[in-house]
C-alpha cells in the first residue's frame, strides 16, 4: 500500500506514468516501477539490529550505529518482526515507513530509536526520509541494510531488513533506483526554491485540494443548469430555445 499527498513527489511520480507515458521521463519509469514493487512489500524488520556474530563478523545492523563499530552488537534475531514497507509524501519529502504487520504476534511493546517512532495499535512504525538514504547493502544473500552518510560522513546502518518474498538483490536495486531518483529530483530544484522545498509540500497539496474542490463545485453547478434547462424544455412543451433563454436569464 502507498499513501501520497496530492501534489507530492511520489504522487506525481505515480500519476504521470499512470495517466500517460508521454508525461513520464525515461529515467522516472524505473523509479515508478521500483516504487510499485516496494509498496506493501512484506519483510522481517530487525528492530534492535542483528548479532554481528550471526553475520560472520560483518557489519552490524544497529539503528543509527556505525557499520564499523563492533561494540554492543550481541543482539539476537529474536526481535525480528513481520512488517511491510509503505511510502508517503511527508511535508519535507518522501518517506519510507516500516510498519509491523497487524497479524504479527511478536510485535514488541516499544523502544527508543534515533529515527522517529510513532505509537500504533500494532506496535511501532519506523520512519526514514528517502533523502537520508545513501546506500543499500546485502548481507548473507537475504539481509538488506539501509545506510546513511549524511550526518557523520561515515556509513551508518539505519535499519536491517530480511527479504521474505522476492530476491534481496532485486529489492536492493529497487531501493537504489528510488534513492537516485530522489537525488535527481532534489538537484533539479532551483537554489532559490530549496527553502520552499524544505518547508515541504503542504502548501502545494492544499492548493491542489482547493482547485479539485472548485472543479467539483463547477461540475455540480453545470449539472444543475442542465437539469433546469431540461425541466424548462419539458414544461414549455418542447420550445427548446425559449426554455434555454429563460434558463440563461435565471443564471444571470
């Protein structure tokens, strides 16, 4: 499932390809298909990271932990929960949501994390800004590690997932396509508009909603006028043009 605000980047990416391929840039098609493949994708989410020993001494998957740090990485896989990936247009750009499945019996009661966590009936949702992601790694063929270098300049593991259906390398490729698409999108925004982009898409969504509401009202008024004209034609015994003239005077 994917939720997108009207006028947001994800909404526009999906809308252009869905309405007419002529509106879609070739490089955006891959991103749109990647978005579709990653929406509602079931995964295993390792909330507290995976034990470094279980990775054969490879990088840990701690939230916000450096991939080069080995300290405190004695967590087991028991904290893994069934989850799904969802995508939203937030005020400051596209975000990835990792949501515990409603059916998951192993959903923990809660924990703190450096990425925003929101209390839900099924547990907790992990939220990661798309522009925060830099790299996707594959470990032991099935584990997917999302990394960022933006805060410290060094790779940091933000979250570790396990592919449940599909190939982990295909999931990595889809995530990478979305990361590259978002980087291109941001690079195309003029410097003077960057502050507006940082404020978010709320104003744009409100504007689009206003015009959509206005269009609905105009269509409703048009239907009402046509209905009145039809009634006047019937009442005038078929004098069509006389009825139309009367209806036009009523509209004035």
